[in-house]
């Protein structure tokens, strides 16, 4: 006996499959199956229908979403009977032995006994005002295809070339309206339609999209009549099913085209393709023709879907560009605000490469919780750097507490750090919280950390490691969340080697290091700092000093500034207060003859004495002085000079340097 499977997808009967005895019919999403169902809920090889000993049977092939008969999921082989319906994904397959009885009375065909057919021979049901003739989930133009017919190759090639050009143009669109215009122009060049539009869903839309939610971005028509919006039914169908459709003989008072005698609008053909990106619906492309002799075909549907996919990518890229531009603008504003805030909060002044490097290190160190060790000579502004780190960190709104470890005895320092209870020692008349508690959730800056006694170092290390501490004279453990910034002008490595500083505490502090250069190492900042302090003390004192004389500027540039920025601040404050003229001269500047830290100055020579010599002569003098200082220990001298031992030997030969002690011994 003959048997058939009548396939229905959505509201449409789409195909009739004749079941041949002795042959197994596989069903699935893969194109290699006998029956292909384009649904995400359908597995690649979902089920099979075959003729067994008792009749036609359906079997599930371990599909992910299951196969249903009589609305029940099957687990083994199920024998099929007349009018049984197999449900797979969104499709229904009706098993019949007489095709004429496969359709309900309400959907009887209109040729012969009430049926009609379109130009391609496909029947139109009475209850379908819009006859969808083709559907597509994926387009063949966006993936390599094997073309069997030679005559098809030129058309596919033209479509691919047009799509490539259109994608390039879309990628350069500056905004959404221009993107829509470019897309419609490309579609009208390749698809046989005379009207169309690009419609998008609102970004704020929640829930399932409806055709009425679509908003027109751009429209175009090549006929006298204006563009007419697509029907809500057709738009909702495309949005919900996610498939591009080609429909014939569309009659709807809300669809587009020429009007008949009853005032309705008639479009001979309509194409609707969803615009998607990353599984998300963005909108759709709507095209239609009102002319009988100009009608799109399935290849036009494929091309439109390819363009819609490309539009989705272009819209996503455009949104990303806009987001990046907004983020960049926001970051730039924040950067300016941060720089202004750093300038206000820390008063770090200087545009030299050395200070730019310090600023970069501050920005990198600020966001983390890591302990920071700030090193530099006295007066370079280590506390200002610590403040800058704090105010650039997430703890900026919390306390910044500073304590100088060199200013207190061991007992007082312990009390200042950890606090004390009432009566803990003579003079402790009330409870006092320490700096650690005061800086809770903020930053504690410990200046001159190298001055800590070994006993305080041990207790301090435990707190750094996250342990609770107790107030002096107390027994209650206290835990705090504090970021520690330490500062010193000492050589901690030397202190560790001599046993004056704990090795484990050194490594705990030496997580992030910021070295602040001495003022003499960045002479290009001297004039900028001088102008800053001049303006500051003009405002404080009410004076109107206009600036510095050239001699004063030159004197400040040549001066070694042993007290660094702190010394300059005091020198200019004194000059502003005592100056008699409206311009500071060299006589107004009180510059000392002290040597800078680490410098060796011959007291017999004036500080500013200049002795002309070449770089080679200066190098010869310096190399010889280093060799003498090390007792002609070449390895040690090379290490001090920062060169290789072999390089030092070459310099000794070049300058004919002689160890005088060895020569005298001979």
C-alpha cells in the first residue's frame, strides 16, 4: 500500500514525501537527510521512518530534543497508523495513505474542486492571506558552495562580488541612517523589487518582538506611490521564526503595493529577511514588488538574507565604535580630572622625563593593594608621591594618615602606630586609637621607615602580614584594612646587610618601588618649580613679584640643591617675603655651600668653579679615582662604574693608567 508523510512547518503545509517500501527515510537538520527540517531544535540526524514487518515505523535516533507521536516522546520503535502526527522541533509530519484526505476541510485546495495554484505550481490555502513560497534560515552566499550547473556560476559570482562591495561600503558607514541607505541601494541594484525599507527593533525592547515594534530607519521606492509598511502578521512571523521569507500575491490593507478597486494594497511579491547578530534579532529588511513582470526569485531571497546578515555585523560594529568612542571620551575626561586632582591633592610639579616616569609609576601602582616603597633623598617630595598614590586609588575617599618614624622614641612610636589603653603607661589618661585604626580602609604612610627599632619592626611585620594587633596595654585583638606606603632616604639594602633592618620586613615592603629623583637630576624642572612656588607665595603674602631675573634663573639652574624641592620652597618663600623689588634677583636667593648627598666635593675648590676638560679627560680622572678608592680591585671598580671587567681593562690600557702602589713596591 502507498504511504506518505505530509510535512507542515508553522502554519504551512510545505511538502509531501512518498514512502517507498524497502527504503529508510532519515529526518534531521543536516542536508544529507531525506527529509530536511531547518530548526535549531532538530538534531543533525534526528529520526528515521522505515517499513518493518508490521508496517511503517518511526524510530528516534538519540536526538537531543526528542521525537513525539500523539504528543508523547517515543523511546523505541513506534508503529504508525493513518493520520498519526510526528512532531520534530517546530515541524509536524502527518502519516497518511491517501493524500486527498491529508488536509482539513477548512484548508481545501482551490483547483479542480476548489483549489488554485501559483505560478510555480504550489497550492495556496484558503486560510492563508499571504502565501509564503520559500523560506531560508542560512544564506548560501556567505559560505563556499559547489555549483553543479555551469549556467548558475555567473549569477552566484555576480552576487558574491556585489555582496563583497556592499560589505566594504557598510563597514565605512559613519552612522545608522547612512548605513541603511547604503544597504537599500545595494539591494535595489541586485534584487528585482521597486520598494523597501530597513526596520530595526528598539534597543530597550523586552519580551518577544512583534511586527508593530519595528521602527523604520530608512525607506526607498522607485514607483510613484510611497513606501508602505509591512503587515504586522508578516513582520511577527519573520521575527519569531527567524527565517527569511519570499511571499507571493500579498493582499493586506497594511501591506504595500498597488491599490485595487476596494482600496486594498496588492504586492505581487514580498521579501522579508531578519537582521541578526550573535543570536539576537536586531530588525529586518523588507522589500516588495508591485509589478507582475518584476518579481524576485529564490536567489533574490538568498541575496537579501546575505545582505541582512552583513547589515547585522555592520550595525554591531557601528555600535561598538560608538561605545568605544564614548568610553574613550569618558576615559579622557577622567584622565584630565585625575591629573587635575593629582595636581591639587599632591602638588607634584615637573614635566621632565624623570617626573613623567614617576607619574606613570603612580598610576600603575595606585589601583592595587600592594605595599609601596618610596625612595629618594630628603626633601624630594616622597610624602607628596604617597598622597598622589592614595588619591589615585580606590581608597581616595578614605583617610590618608602620615607618621614620621624618626620623630618618636620606640615607646611613643608603638603607641602612635597601635594605640594604647587607659593606664597602659604613665601619662596614658585615656584610651587612644593608633594610626592603623585611624587609617582603616584608607592609606597609612610611614616616613623614614628605616628609623624603626627592631622590636617595632617585628610587630609591624605581623600587621602587614594580615595578623590582628593589640593596643599597648590591651588584650583585645584588632583587625584593620590598611594599605601601607613606606618611605625612606636610607640605603635599606645596606641596613639589612648590617643587621639594622629586618630582611623579611624589607622584602615585605619592597613590593612596588617608586624612586623620586633629586632635583639636581632633573634641572629642566627647576624653572617650573620656581614659577609654581613664586605664584603660591605671591597669593599667600599678597605680594606682586613678577618673576626672576636671568641671573637668578641661571643661579638656580647651576645650584646643586642639596635640600632638593624643600630647600627651593623655603628659598623662594624667604625671597618673596624679603624682596624689595618686583622681580627676584640673585641677591634675593639664599643659596648655601652645602654638598649634596653622595657627592664628594674638594673643600679647597669653590662650589661653582669650572675647569675646562674633555669628556675623555673626565672619564680618565673618574676611572683612576675609582680604581684608587677600591685599592685597584678591578672587579669591584667595574661594578661601581657599571661596566664589564674587560671594558675596564681596555680603558686602563687606553689611558695608560698605572697602579702607583705596585710601582712603588717594585
